[in-house]
C-alpha cells in the first residue's frame, strides 16, 4: 500500500508485543512526531557526509526527501526506509577531489554509479529473489547488518563523543530511561526527546559553566567554543533555494566510485532484511525494487548536485526502538526534509544540535542495528563452529569496526564498511566453493539456497 493507511487500534496506544505495520498509522499528530524523529535521526549523517565530499549539504537534505518519496513509491510502500546520504562514496569522492575533480565531475560519477545500482536492482527483480538467497544467505546478511551498525562506531568515537563526553553520556542515559522505562508515546519518541533534552541541557551548560574546551568538529581541532551556537540560525535566511548544479562525466572519476555499488547492494539487502526481521514480513519480493529505488534516488539527487543515497541504518534503529514501521512517518519525514531545503534557517537550527548530544543518541542507534545482525543469526541458527561461517564474518566485522583502510591504487582505497562487506561476501563464497570442491557435504536448505550442512539458514 502506498497511501491510505489503516489506523492501528485507537490510534494512540500499542499493546505489549504489537507493532504498527507499514500500511498502518497512529493518529496524525503522533505520526508527525515520528516523522520528525526520523528527520533528526538521518539529519546528522545526511548533513555531514556531503560536507566531507565537498557537496552542498542543503541540497543533499532537500533531495533526500525527494529520493525517499520515490523509493517508497517504487517499493509500493512495503519497505519503510529513509534514503539519506551514503558514506560508501566518501573515499572515491576524496580520490576524485585529489585528482582536481570539481563538483560537477563528482556528481556525474555518482550519477553513473546510481544508474548501475538501479540496473542491478532490475536484474535482481527479474532473475528472482533466489539469487539473493545464494549471494546473501543468513550468515552473510546478518554480518552485513552487524558491520553496518558496528562499523559506524568510529563516527561516535572520533567525531561526536569527543566534542562533549559528559553531555554525550547524559544524553545516552536520558534516552535509555525514556525508551527503556516508558512504554507509551513518550517511549516511542524517546530518540527525539533524548535529543531535545540533550540540546536543552547543552544550552543550559553554556549559561552555567561557560564554553567548553574540547574537540571542535567545525575546525578539526581542540579549542574553546560554545556547546550550542545559534549564529548559523541567525545568519540563515528564512526562505531560499539551495544551489543546484548539473553533472559532468569523466571515465577516470566514474571508475573511482563504481566499487561503492557492491557495498550499496549488500547494504540495501542488509537493511531490507533487517526491516523484514523487525516487521515479521516476507520482504524478499521487494529486494530488487529497493535496490532500484536506491539507484533511482541516487540518479535524481546527483543530477541536480546532491549526494548519493542509501537506505539508512539510523532510521531502522528508530523503528526498532519505537515499533512503529508505518511508511506514513517516512512520507512526513520526506516532506520535512524538502522544507528544510527551502528554509535554510530551520535546517541551521537542526544542524546546531551539539555533537556530544548526537554521540549519546547515535551510540544507541548504531548498537541496535549491530545487534539486529545477531538476531538474524540466532533466528536462522547460523553455526559458527563452521570455519566457513566464522572466518570471513569475523574478519569483515573487524575491518569495518577498525575502520581499516586498504589502498587499492595510489589514489583509491577501500575502507571500513565497504571493505568489510567485500571481505564477508567474497570470503564466505570463496571458502564455501573451495570446501565443496574438497568434497565437504552440502545440503539444500530452506530459502532456495545451497548451503553447507548445518549452516542453519532455516
């Protein structure tokens, strides 16, 4: 269902164990709250990664809303997800910049990668979901979900937490209490309330204790600065269009970002599988559509100067915490994001959220995503006494968590989540193939895949 959501119960309450399914909703005021929570969850990364790639963050935020609406339409409302800025392209884009590539060259390369991703989704859709089962059995999908969550730990450790460790700890603790102890509406928007509480406490700390001396993400060094700076809000206009630009195409630049497509396919499969696990629904028929949607989103956003997109782990974490999987919340979030692009002042207010506060919230969200990978393993009885399962999975997760950087050429490197995903995927299938070649027994397992005995995909 794309629209016309059925009201869940009385629209206000969730009984223990109940969830709000993608085609359901709570009352509209509550759904606006959930939509705002999704915006907050995606905003940090969707705003930061374009900056790392030298692209306009306001365009990225606005176009993420457009891409999300397109995605929801393509998947026919079956996969609740938000399309935010992808981190998988950062390494390739930095390499393009090092070779003196400009904004148009960067977005042109990203556009081609998005088109390749969409074509891969078309192939998956028409070849059937069986190919996904073979390429991404539960041991691999669980690993991809886990390394996506845990592979973002460095963002907390290196970027957010050092900006205000005590406020990060306080925000995390407040969010623990809100989500863990409150079972009603308060608990379901605990992420948003935790952010608001952290923002308010940071503002009060500036008034009471003065500026903080700590790592400043804006300057990249330790200095003395206010926790909350509203100067950007004061300087930003109320209404205005972001700066769009057209792409240009260079083969050398395209080659540098194409490897990110591999990581995006695995990332999307992992996210879709995680959503399926949480909602208790069979999402396999929509995996191809999800990848098409992500590819189309990337093509549309980069065509006007925006950033590459991907389904967002942060928003899956919000759904896991709230048990509200309604696509209505994502449509609302998308509209809010588009309005951000038209209202630089409002976007500047959200961007003013202190890094320490983001650290306290993202440590929860990323951890919940990582543990969803473990949930997939447990429910599918993956056997880690089997070296074919244990070795590449363990290595890939460590590479992602590091994050380990591996130079491919003098200018191009694979690192972190992208490197870990490739090691998990290729390492598992290579070991499995070699084991079968040595006569290790294999058996047909549920889901249509051929797996090693006791791999446990059922």
